[in-house]
């Protein structure tokens, strides 16, 4: 009897946390979210990205390797990624440098400091160039540090994943 009650509480707390996060962003836009989420360095620096040491420096060609594939940035619009909706063109290659076609990519953005993702689902489009895929919108709705995991399913049935980290403002 106790366990179900506890998990129910946990779920409602999580839901509340997410709602509060969305709400503060929606109502206040650029202002005020940092105080509420408590990055807690007390410097009053509104961006935080200048001091952010995690993640990746965006560049065309930035790449990450999984177990059997490599994912590289062909483009990002805008570049570097910003707070809001982003469109990414990515190239998938196998470890021999051959294009990986007919893959399925699911983008999962998370803010590790706040413990939330985004309700907006990105869609994937395979482009004409073999191995090129467009992912849009990569929705990074808050200022701060995001980790975007790309879960890749290959035609072989194999699963792979890579992660890019970007601080956006
Ligand atoms: Cu957040």
C-alpha cells in the first residue's frame, strides 16, 4: 500500500516541476528563469554560457562516434544552436567512412541541471545525399546547458547513440 502512494507522489512532483519550468519560461521569456532554477553561483551573470565548461564547442564538422557509427554536423540553423527551435543537418557514417542510409534518428534533448526534456518532438527527414539527415525542430526552450542524445536505429537492427552538449542563450 505504501509503495504505490510513494510513486504517485513522485510522479506528481515531477509533473509539477516540469510545469513550473515551462511556466516560468513561457511567462517571463528571457528573464528570471535562472533565479528560479538555482544554478546558484550568485554572480548574477545572466547567460551562464561563458562560464559553462561542459559540452561541445559548435562547429561544422563537429562529430561524435558511437559503437558503429559517426555522426557529424553538416549544418545547424541557426549556428551555433540557440534557445528555441533548431534545425540540424547531420551526416551518418560507419567507422569505415561509408554513408549510413535508411537509419532512424530520434533526438532527445535534456537539461541535466533541471531534470527535464522538451515536449516538442523533432522529426527526421532523410535527405537526398546518402547518409544525410535533417532533424527539426530540436527544441531547446530554455537558456542553459542541454544534452541532446541522438538515438540511431540501423537497418541491421543495431542501435547506437551519440550525445552532443550545447549551452544556449
Ligand atoms: Cu530547464
